[in-house]
């Protein structure tokens, strides 16, 4: 069974009561995981975790310091040789047990995620299923890393290549997919025989901590994984990247921070994988199945409240169908219930902070002041959380900020094109290149366009592209490196060549 990626879907269940919320949160470890045990931060600092739908603090976790980071590096270094020497099957079985435990505890993990991040429970369940699939996938990949034996072209020697783990890695993950972004890195690293320090986002450490406990229960040896939430990411990471014993950094987050990490890693030439921002075009050609295109648009835009690197950022629609498409999209978005993610039926949760919401609103205001028309939304939703109404805009001028910047919210700007060349040119007119969506019923147009789009991934006639069995990643300012698929484990393997005289 392949579990589908998270999609917005109505939840027809009873509201979650606050006693259950407290009980589930209270069961999450709140220390740093270091050397196989939970401990307080050096200096005893704590970090508050807030519910973005209410602003209330729901937990406090240990706030790691740079000294903790160096302790963690020592711990993963101590564990590295033993883990690399562990049989691949055994490494895979730890991941397989972690997959099973994650699925078993999906309801609790989903609730924790909704409470710390805000997305509706149905979507959190989807992310747990999606995140778990990376564990299953890489439990299978652990036993499939192959070398090569060949004869040199001049026949004078034999060439043997083998794959070996890169060594201790640092993973830095964002708040928008607090579990899946961690399993997408931990899965291949552990499968390859690497140890890892995980630094989760300050806003969403609970999912990572709960998952680390699952890995412990699944039999992960002490020291192989360290988890360090912190309120000062820059200070924590700096001594790690300054230490040549760390051999890799894998990052998912914004392009600005990614560039800084690449520069920091340059000194010690640590390997880098960068999953960065996006500005996805969503192309609808005149021959598209418009029902499918609107369904796909709702998914591509509204999944994760629009807070996804893969979110459709610019809807580029052929002029013959643009009005119809925009009207139907506006009707669908206007009908999506907004509210706390634990409430039955809610499809749009709060944005992560009020600051993020104000940023989204500033982009909408800029477009409207430049002449765009609002078909729906364009305003805050009252209440204690950072809610923003699903929004559709047409007539967005070429210079509007939201055509160039990542919106990261439930806002869909629709603009038009008149021929295929213009569609591709508009789609590629961005520094980013993560994913593009294409809707057409003409096979050669679909494949020609897919070839011409400057993005690491293309979704053809579908609104979701993520799949653990496929290589996820971007080009240009969206970064480099691939997560998932057969490619995912390669990011954690070095190739060694042995020249042999026979
Ligand atoms: P962000 O600000 O770059 O943060 C991401 C992570 O980097 C967090 O753990 C953050 O820690 C940490 N960080 C921040 N400053 C740092 C520094 N100086 N040194 C080391 N680490 C640092 O991004 P975000 O706003 O959380 O996430 C949204 C971005 O992620 C968007 O651009 C989105 O497109 C991108 N994203 C990309 C993918 C992909 O696969 N391509 C997937 C999801 C998201 P704190 O939490 O403590 O700030």
C-alpha cells in the first residue's frame, strides 16, 4: 500500500477535548536527546511551544546551547563507527519498526502536530502517513546500496567502487512539515549508516521529540541520533559547521538561510543538501480538463494552508478559460471552513504566526493597489490565532510582489497567457525552480512543456507531486540534492574506488 500524501479533506469526527490535548502533549519528552538519553539543556534554558490557533503556550522544551551542540557531536561521533558497521538489514529493521510504531501512534502524532503547527487534523494525519512512508522506503533501501566491478578500458587493471556512509550529519528542518521533513532526512541517513544531529524548527519541536522516542523504542542504538531544539539556531549550528568532524549538513528551509549554511559549510567542505523555497507556477492550458484543474489547484494551493514549498504560487491560465477557472477556484476556496485544526470540518488552519499572516496580507495589498481584483478573501479572520481568509486575485500585474516572492499562505493569484511559449516563459520567470504544475489533455504539449520547465519536479494533471518513492528537490534558488526515491540514500553515501592490479 502506498499512503497518499497529505491533502485537505473534511474531518467528520468529534472535536478533540482539552484533556486529551494536554495528555498527548504531556507524553512528549521535553529534554534534549543526546547519547541515548533525555537530558536538560546546559544552563537549564527552556523554549516555549505555542499553539498558533490560540497563541497559548502548550509546552516547554529544553533549549539547546552551543555547548550542547558540541556534546551532541561527540556523541554521534562515538556512535558513528558502530552504526556504519551494523548490518544493513539490521539498520533497515530499526527503520521498519519505527515505521510501524509511527503508524500505530498516528493519532497522537497528528494531534501533537496540529497543536504546535496549526494544520487541520486531517492534514496532520496525512503528514504522519507520508512521513512514515520515508521510514518504510528507506528500511527497504538500506540493503540496496551497490558498488561496481569493471575492467579498465586498457585492460591493465580492475576498478572496484564501493559506497560508504558520509559520516556524522546535521539535519535542520522547518516548521511547516515538522515530522515528514525529519523522517525524509533521518530515514536515508540511518539506512546509509550515518549518525545524525537533528535541529528541528523552534516553533515545532514536539513532533521531532515524539518521533525520536519512537526511534529509541524501535531499537536505535544510543548516540546514533541527537535531537536539539533551540531558540538560537545560528549560535547552535555555527560550532558544528566549524568542526570538520561533522561531514554533512542537510537543510530544508528558506533560500536565505540555505545560502548562509552553504557558505559556512565551505570552510570544511562538508557535503550539503539544500531543499529551499519555491515559487511554483500552475499552468492551465485551454485544452485542460477544467474540473481536474480546479481540483488540482485547490490541493496545490491549500495543502498545509498554503505554507508549503510546493504550494502553487502563480496560476497561469490560458486566456480562453481563465475567467471560468478563477471563478470556480474562488467558489471552492470561499467554501473552505477556517478555524482551529482540531475542530471537525475545518480545512484551513491558522498561519504559523501573526507576523507571517501580516506578511501574506502585505503581498495581497500590494497586488490590489497595483490594480488586481479580489474574487474572494483578502482579509484576516478575527480571533486569537493568525487566521487568513482563502483569497483569489485576478489581473495581478507583472511587477506585483506575489508573482516573485513565495506567498506561504492561502492566496491564489491568477494571470493569463495566450500561447504555449508565453506560458513557459512566464513559468520560468523566477529565481526558484522547485515544482511546476501542468494541466493539459494533449500528451505532446504535456511532455514538451515538462521538458521546458526549469524546475526539479513537474506535476502533470495532478495537484500533488510529493512521493517517498520519487526524488524530491529543486534547481536554481530552490537548492540541490534529492530526498526520497533511489536518489535519496545517495546523499548520505560517498563513493570509494579501489584500483586493482591483477
Ligand atoms: P527558515 O527560517 O529558513 O528555517 C528553517 C530552519 O532553519 C529552522 O529550523 C530554523 O530554525 C533554521 N535556521 C534559521 N536560521 C538559521 C541559521 N542562521 N543557521 C542555522 N539554522 C537556521 O525557514 P522557515 O520559515 O522555517 O520555513 C519555510 C521555508 O522552508 C520556505 O521558504 C519553504 O519553501 C521552505 N521549505 C522547503 C521545502 C523543500 O523541500 N524544498 C520544504 C518545506 C519548506 P528556527 O526555527 O529556530 O528559526
